[in-house]
C-alpha cells in the first residue's frame, strides 16, 4: 500500500511516499530512503520500496530538497549536509506515523545518498540498521577521478566566479547533469550516466531535470562520508558495491568499507553503477532486504 506524504523540514515541505505491507496489522520496521545525485524518487525507488514491502518492511521515500515534488530553493542545488539533515527530518516524520515501529528504523541510500546514510548512521542514534548501495564516499577524490586533470583549474575558476556572482545577488550558474558529448560540460561526464538518466527520464521520470547548480560541484568536493564510517558501529552496516563502478568509484568504496567497524557486511554486484537499478536489481534489493530483515526484526 502506498500513500502520498509530505512533511516540514526547516521551512520547506518535502514530499514522497509511505509504503506499508498490505497485510500489516501492527507497526512495522521501516526504511527511510532518498535518491542520489539529482535523481527523483520515480527513478526506481518505487521498485525498491515495493520489494521491501513484500518482505514485511515499510518505507518512507522522499524527494530530496530542491528536486522532484519537494520544495526548496535554489532549484537543483545539492547540499549534501542539508540532505543528511533531511534524512533525519524524515526519520522524525516516520516516528509520528502509527504504521511505523519507531524502535526499528533503517536507512537506505544509493550513490550520493549511499554516502548520506553512512553519515546519518554515524550521527543519529535512532537508526538501527544501514544499507549503503554503490555509495560516493569521498567527494574530492571522486571529482578528481571524473574531471580531467587539465580541466580542474578551469572548473575551479568557474566555481570562484559563480561565488562572486552570487555574492553580488545574481542568479546561480548551472550546468547539465549529463551530456551526450563526453567532453562537454556535465556534472557526471560518463557515457553510462548519460544513458541511464536520459532513458530513465523517458521511461519513468519525466519530472527529472538535467541541471544542477555549479555550487553543487563545490559542495560535493567538500563532502567525505568516509570520515564518519567508523562511528556507525555498533549499528549494523551493509555496503553494496558494484565491481564495475567508475562513477562512485569502487576503490574508494572498498577502502571505506575497510575503515568501518563491526558489525558489517559487504555484497559485490556484477556490472556498473547503474546496474543496481536494472539488470542487477534483484541482487541489490535482496542484499538490502536480507540485512534489514535480519537486524530490524524483534
């Protein structure tokens, strides 16, 4: 069963869905979840929430601030620490729902939000279980892997000019999330990013917009969820990492897993970053379900 929901978060309204198992007759363990970099909830989060419901788990699914059906300005700006705070607002909202067992709350994130749940799991003691799928764990390292070394200086100067312009009260600068031209300006300059976002927009999410503010890139470079991973313990952590992930680069994710303390578990998927939503969905969703069922049951 799916219900449209909304909740207040520091002056803005965030919107999403509450999923509960059809046969639930008492409060159920519930997973709080949001999408990754610029993506909206229609980009396969419904599939994950439906699979969780079939396993007896509820889900609070929401669009990130500034994206999709959620409010927030400037539009299409990603502040990772604000998104972490919004996960915590979503947990607070979940606690108010009679369908939710507030003593059994998990967090699930993917890609950018796969890093967010590492941070939330470390900071919020209401979290009882964490699943981090194909996560970005070190923003600056990731940026240096995605952007050619000879273009980094130009990018930094663009960021500085955007900062000056915003200081003068001008509108923020924007760039595409993806581009058909791999050498063109794009926040995610990979072929698989272009294919997945454009195909998923056409098939599932016509409300997705192909742009983010330039400041989004600066904020990503300042964000390193790996710095918090040791603090998640004793909350159980499972990381789901794709062997062919060159977007949220897998070597950084594996290193982050090594830093984490027990109890922890790792599942590796065949394929690349976006296969977790498509060809590898069954494997990825099962990895999450098994971990949540094991650690959120009484």
